[in-house]
């Protein structure tokens, strides 16, 4: 109840540079938890080097070239591509300094995975905000993921009988997964039907600028919205399962204790890490049409 209003105000109202800084902080906190989990696998991670590499990545994304806005799609693609291509070589070169060479390759793999698994999706998340109707898109993304997560929990706990993946996540059921998908479809349809009045209200409350809302006079067809909502929900559920796999292998219940009663930062954003790239790709595809 405390975090939701703060998150909503940030994604709707906060300037892009501030949003980028916050995304970088969240990414670094999450990567800290992930590197800590990797120690349970017998890996001695490159702590400082990973932090520095991720910080430089977000710094490059936040650079404003001339009069162009921050985090344009082209800049993000070039920066992500370069950073992803260089990451294996950078961390393997760092591993050459390791006294125990047998630990160098696993540590480099963990750092590269931390970058692609956590930092890159957070970069996508921020760049969605830069797109046309970006604030509304982020609101849509969060509501889709939150609705799916809430309904999966309550339906799965009350009527769930058929386990989805007992070895990885013993409490997740197919009934909960179906309820999660249905909830996301309903929320997606409601946002589709009320996009204009919602955007108008946010504009009147001075939470968004006009370019950040959805003010199209003609609505696009409904079925692409439903397909996108389903894709985001499925990606979010897979993201949750992937994090459960990592924790199960590490023998821990939560990724950390940063948020009392909710575990760590990775526990809170695991679904978004898979869902954000799906919405980002849709937003870019829409612009290119």
C-alpha cells in the first residue's frame, strides 16, 4: 500500500532523468541480491566490476545527444547491443586477474547474466516511458502484471489443485495461472475501453503531459490489445518461475530482506524483468508501422 502510490507517481510524473536514476538504483539493488544468490552456487562474483559496468550502462542511456530526448529507441538499441556484446569479454578479461582461474569463467558468466537478466530489462522499462503515450503504457504494464499476480495468488491458494511446477514452485497451480491470465485480459480490456478518460483524468491532475497519455480519437482494434495483454501475462508468469528456479537452486525462500514481508527487490520485480521487454518490443513495432 505504501509502495504502489510511490511507483505510480514516479512512472507518471517523474522526469525521464529522475526515472533513469531510480531504475539504475533498483537494478543495482537487484543485482546485489542476484550476486549474493550466486554465492550459493559456489561462485565468487565480481561485485565491484558488475556494479560499475551496470552504472556505466545507465549513464550512457541517460546522456542527451544535442536536442534529442533521453533514451531514444535508436540510442537504447545501440547502447544495449554494444554493452551486451562487450560484457562477456570485459568480465573474462577481469577474470584473468583472479588468482584461482577455475573461478574466473563462472564469475564472468554470472556478471553477464546479471546484466542481461536485470539491467537490460530495466533499461527497456525506462525507454517505454519515452515512447508516445509512454506513461499510459507503463501504467498498463504494471496493472496487467499486478492483476495477474494478485489473482494467481488468491485463486491458487483457495481453489488451486493441479500443481504447475512442484519442483520449482510448489505452491503455483494451473488454476492460479489461468486466473492470472484471465485477470490480465480483463484489465487490458478495461484499460482499452477507458484509455481516453483515464488519460484525461491524469492530465487534469497534472500527473502526465499530453504526449504521455492516450488521446487517439479512433481506437485501434481490440484483439491486438488482448494478445498483448496475454503475452505480457505469460512473460510475467515465466519471470516469476525463473526467479523461483534460481532461489530453489540456491536453497533460499527470498532473494533478500530489503522489503519487510515481501522479500527482496528481485522478488518484487521478477515478473517485470520478463514482461517489460515484451511491451517495449510492441511499442517500438507500433512506432515503426
